[in-house]
C-alpha cells in the first residue's frame, strides 16, 4: 500500500471509521457493514452451539433416569401445572415471532415497529418469569423440592401426606422426626397392628386422637421437652383419599356408598409414607394397668427380627404383674402415622401444637373349630354368588396411585426438573436484560439497515431459548 493510500485509510479510520456515510457503529477493523455482520453471526452461532451442548448433559440425565425409574416420572409429573406450562409455551412461541419481526423492522428502518416488537418480546419474557415464579413458590410452599429437601405436604394427586418437618399448612401429624439420626422418634404405628380388616384397602384404624397445645421448655440437662397445657379430642374421621368414602373403625365401605361424603374438620386418618414411617419389624401389643394408660397399636420399626423380639421380651418383662399384656408376634410390615386435616392454610409449629394418638391393636384371633367346614352364605334375590373383581382402566389406576405416597427417590425427578427449568429461567432472565439494552438503543435510533446485528443476534439467542422450552414442556409436563 502506498503512503498516500495508507494516509487516506488512516484518515478514514480516524474520521468516520473509513466507511463513508454508513452507521457510526461499524467498527474500523471491518471492511464494511456486511463483514461486521457476518463476523458477529459466526460468533453467535458458536455461542449457541456450546449452549446446546450445555443443555444436552441435562437431557441425557433425564433420559437415563427416566429409563431406569419410569414410576418416578409417572408419579411426579402430576405435581406440575400443565396450564401454566402451556401458557409459558404459547408466550415464548409468540415472543419468537416478535423477535424475528424486530429484525425485519430494523432492516427496513421502521423505528416505531422495532421499538414495539422489542417491547412485546420483553413483555413476553417477563410474563414467562412471573408464571415460573408462581410455579416455584407453590412448590416451596408445599415442600416439593429437590434431593433431600423433597418432603411434600401433598401427594401428586392432592392428598395430604405425612412429612418429616411436620409443618405443612392445614395439617398436622403425630410424627416427630430426628434429622440427626434420620428416623422418626415417635408417631409411627405398625400398620399390621391397627389394620382391623386386612381385606379392605387402606388401614381401618381404631384410634383416639387429640390435639395438644403447649410449649417447649428445657430441663436441667438443656434438653427440650414439650409441656402440655391443653388437650382437645378429634373424633371425626376423614374421608379416605383412595377409597373416596368414609371408613369408620372396624368396618368396610359398603358397595354403592356415596363417594361424596361430606367431611367434618378437623378430622384424622391413618396415612402411610415409607419415607417417614419406614418398613421394618413391628410387634403389636395391648395392655392394661399402671404401666399402660391406653392401648397401643404397636412398636417399631426394628432393623431385624432379633431386635424386635428383644424389645417384645423387654416389654413383657416390664409389665410383670402390673398389667395384662397381649403381645403379638413380630411381623414385617409398613409403618403408618396419624394425620389430622384442618382444611385451612394455617401453619401449626411443633413448638406449640402437637398431635397425640393411641391406637387399639387387633383382637386376638378366634380359634376355628373346623377350618374346612362350609360356611352359611345367605343370598338375596338378584345377587351374584361371587362378586367380580374390581378392575380399573389405566387412567383411573394412575389417578389412584397419585393419591398415595411417592415412590422412593422421587426427589431426583425434581432435582432434574429444577436443574433444567432453573437453568432455562436464567437464560430467560439474561434475555430480559439484553432486550432492555436493545430497547434503549432502539429508542435512541442506533439501528439502521446497515447496522442491525445486535437485534439479529439477540433474536437467534431467543429462538434457542424458545426451542429448549418446547422440548422441556412435553418431557416434563406431558409425560402421560
């Protein structure tokens, strides 16, 4: 290059960046506006490629865990609000349209249209975040969180559950949980002990339940103890969430019984939650006398049959002649707690309110003189001799499963859910800041047909954000 040409080029670089009358935002180290745009386009595609790889790791984790644990996804996805997910999907798809439209307005130098499209895109992004905020706050409120923090107050079908923290709004249980040992210190009963009719679904319990009001005080050893100040009995029994009918103690729901029984609050019902009252060895026992103020529904769980038998013999030895014990054999089974439903949204901390329950054990089996003898069976006119087995279609069966406790490791689903949707939400939040910056520049008139690269690059980024959500919505919300 000659000195004259170089001087001219240097003068252009110093005054007007050497690009004549085009936008002042065309940098001097590019040959022209197209060169700058192509370079920026290549850079944004490299960035988006690594973003796709970034999300791919989470999608692989999703696929592997769903393949090995389909029951968790079948149960947990019912916690998600499909309507909110659909609204966010529609909002993002529409925002992609307005983002692409903003690029076209910048190319045609339509300033008002550009400002409007960016503002609408920004509004859609903020709408998405607001909807996601309500989704997240609901899950925090119900303790439907990730990993070890997954301790849901309700099942995926909406039935109240036993929880470890025992501080859910509108309910209270007998459970007192020790996070140090990761075991319940009290409040679990042997399901085999309080099930008065094993032929019926659920647990037909005969219990005396009371709400205790009091306060926490410390003794001389600085140990916390609950001091009872008042006691209120709770006599109403709740409608069973699976049978959908009220089950009085010791009875089975009659065929054709009204499913829409009107509940009375507060009411109580036994509930099984394996993550809280775990499976183990239990023994059922009843006794009367000075050492037993009331009848109990069992003791356990124990890690082994030997430990269960040791505890059974210890109890028998304690009673001696002061009571009349009846101690059943040790048996492997579930644990169950007593859950009280208030049908409100109030929190009742364990420092001031607790639930106490005593449940009667099953009666001793009556001896049968001749187990092979025929039993009289009175038939009514029109009745069938053998009732057909109750069968459910797939949809009904899934609904019934969702009313029960969650499968083991369900918290992993929400670990993946919060990782994927949370990371996506961070990208949406970043997009909000980008579009605010673009809106300010559009109002100032920085974008022209020669210089619209930032609008185009932001739109590409937004399309990828939209595309990722289009995959997340069916994979998380529409499993069944």
